[in-house]
C-alpha cells in the first residue's frame, strides 16, 4: 500500500547530523508525501528503554529531535503512523502492523570513525606489475632467479600472460610504482580520487601476496623511495593511496619461515601454525604461503601493534599511505582449534588508529561481511556480495559460487536477473549491516581475482555493460574500477592470470565509448558532493528497467538502468522524485519535465540530475 511512497533511511535526506557525537541532538525524518496520515511517531532506544517522540509535519516530511546516546550505545529507531484508523510501522524491513525487531530498526552509530571522503570517492585498482613500466633500471631479467618450480621471465606490454602451469607467477612485465606515478594525470582526468594498489612489499612473485619482508617495498617496483615519491605526488593531486597486504600468511622464502624450517624450536617457528607431526599449515594448502600464528604476542607487535610495527611504518611519513586492503581477511587466525580473527582485527584497528585517525581498512570478503562492519574492525569490505555478484547476475552470469573452478570460468543462467529481483537484492544486501556502513563499501564487479566481465563474450553487450558501469558509480559507497576496464582491455576467462593482462596504452585500441562513460560518471561523483550520503531507492519500472535514485539534501540523481532490447518509453511515477520539477540528462544536458515520458533506446541506460 505504501511501498516506495512513505519512506525513511539513514541518509543526509532524513538525518541531521548524519554522524552525531555522543549527546548530540539529532533530527530524524519520515517522508509521507501527500498520503493522509496522522499520529506520526518515532521510537528510539535510550537508557535501556524505548522512548516515543511525537513528530511534526514540515512540507512532505514529518520530523522530530532525538538525543544521540552516550557511551558505547547506538541509536536505534523506527516509525509508526495511523492511516484509515489502522496503525502501521516503518523500519528497514518495510511496513508491518507490529513493532519491528531490533535487527530491522534504523541504526545510527555515534562517534563513527570511518573516513568520510570514501563516500564521495572513485577508486581505481592497479595490479602494479601490469600497469606501466616507468623505470627500466629496476626491471627483472630473464633467469634472474627460480621460485616454486618456475624461472623468472621478463615480458613486454604487447605480450599475453602465460597460464600458471607455465609462468608459475614469476612472469614479470616490469610495471612499477614510478609507472603509476607517471600515469597520475591520466587517472586524475578519469575522475579517480583513490588508488588501491595490489601488494608492493618484497616478494618472489608477480602477485606479491607471498611477502618476504613486511618492512620494505619490493626493489622490482622501485623500493621504498618509489612509494614515498608516489604518495607525495598523488596527494598533491588529491588522490589517496590504499595498499594491499596479507598478514594471514607470509611467503615461503621469508627469513622467518626459513629459520622455522631449519629449527622447529626457534622463535620464528612459533610465528607459524604447525601440525602435530611438526609440518606447517599453509593457507588453502598452497605450499608457498605458510599461515601465521597470532597466538604469538611478539608477532602481533612486529606486524601491527608496537610503535615500530610494519603496518604503522607505511602510515607515517615519508610514505603516508591512507589505508590497507586486508587480504583473505575472514580467514586470519583461524584453524580447527583457533578463532582469533575478530580479536586480531580489533587490535589492528585500535593500534593503527593511534597513528592515523582517518585510516581506511577494507577487508576482502566475498560474502556478507556484516559481523566485521560494526565499527570496531574494518571500515568496509570489497563488496562482491552486494554489488559485483548482483550486477554480473543482471548481465546473465550464474553466481560464481554456483560455478566450477571458483568462478573463473563463468556459466550462464538460463534467465538473467530481472529488475524486480535486482531491486530486492540491492536493498537486502545494503540492509544486512548497520546503516552507515553502506556509504563506505568498496563496490566492484571486476578485480585481480575475477574474470573481467567485458571479456565474457557469451553475454557481453556494450550498451548493457555501460549501464552496469553507471550502476557501480551510483550505488552508496565507493566504486572501484579495475585497471583497464575503462578502455576495454583484452583478457580471457579461465584463471586469475587471464584477468591480469598488461594495460594497453595505445589509444587507438581503446574503447572510447566505455571510457567516456567512466569519465562522465567520475565527473558526476566529483562535482556533486551531496551524492555521497544521499538516500538510495531501487524502483523497478518493468522487468528490464530499474530506476536507481539517489536523493540528497538539494538534488536528486536518477539512473534508468536498462536492458530492454527494444526502444521503449517509461513513465516516472515515483514518489521519491515528486519533490523535483525537472531532470537534466548528464550526457547531452537535455532538460526534461519530471512528469514526461522518457525514451530509452534499446539496451541503453541514461543518467539524470533532478532539480
């Protein structure tokens, strides 16, 4: 009855201040439009009790002032109103005739500490070996060393990476940090404000998840000085830097592990998990990645806790990185008998915040990461769960966890996800965690661990794909663009190596249409600050067209995400747009009356600003 008409969210549209301190007065609102309701009330928790607040009408909204809790208690609330002599309740669950459970109530976290810039940022992920070679003096040479059954080989950017069985992850294309620095103007022009860079610390492989020294940048990337120079230049351009790290395991060539293997009674041996027979545990049984044992307190000090800890070193000058991406984060400190994961991540957050209070910690988790997003561990997750897996299903892929080979060879669904299902899925995954967390997610559909969506030629349609790209920029949180996606970089399906082709810098080979979509959406985010904490609405207009609406304090933003293979007209009979009078298409600056029918060409999506 009231769906998509009467509404509220934890967003800048409905809550002020959105990030309250303890004891602050907070205005909360509910939108009722022209619906004839009465006895509108808000209910909150305070001092262990539920309190009722009478709400006053202000235009198409009702509002009241509530008090943000003191100490370590969050503000939970929901609404009630009377319509035609019947009481209804509104919460994240939707409309009910009974008071909602606590898990379904809106939640405000007082003294929220995640860095606010993330919500308005656009991120770009770089696999450093494959991006650009800016300093040939640190190039790896053919035969330089052997590792894991492979011999180091050097390659040029016009070559194609070999499969793992041949390359053994020691096939270097010699991209480096100086190369990233040289391309900062390109990234700035793309609208990028955050860089996420895959591991850069000393290692043996091209992926560098096999760290052999937590305290120094790999010389093959230019060493510590190259990182210092990169962060300095990036910060001058307003670009933040997030570095990938795995503290779950080291590489098998780490000096700690070599000493551990030589002497099972050594101190270093206690840094690693061992089986009863004295053999070591390895992450996912990969014998180059021995698993660290955080029962050892000295190990905790070395990695993140002491004044001179490795993770603190790179947060401080001259490096001053802005955050860490945490590899295989839910698996840390876990064995059949140990469950240290959350304890360690709480310590990591508390320890690193001592040196950088706007630090961004983003964990790798392919599933619902709600339990880590309560404000005391990670700031965010790489949002495969609530963006990538859903958007790829919209394109026609079967969910990767339903496929063989861990999703590297995608299979097709007979029926792709429609607009009704996608709307429910987006709302459901956003509501899984506490409300403010949605604004700090790292949204993505491609990465170094997935086949590139545009390389799946069995489902690829450029126009539908561009709509998916637009959606990534429109979702609450920070879009993360995997290097080369913006120009249609080559690649294939079947393995992670197939998603790590070298960046193509010959502009004649770029897909300019896809690039222009990225630039257009990057500019939209950069030029409109109120998009950052805007409300989000997902309204199916038909089975092939989804309206994604973001509503800020002043303006609205509308994406008509479309995969109808015929030209069509849609009518925007949407309550959340009723406060606006016109729409402006951001691509052609065409102005349209809010009540007009909108024409959509076959499979093409459109983005508007609402005034």
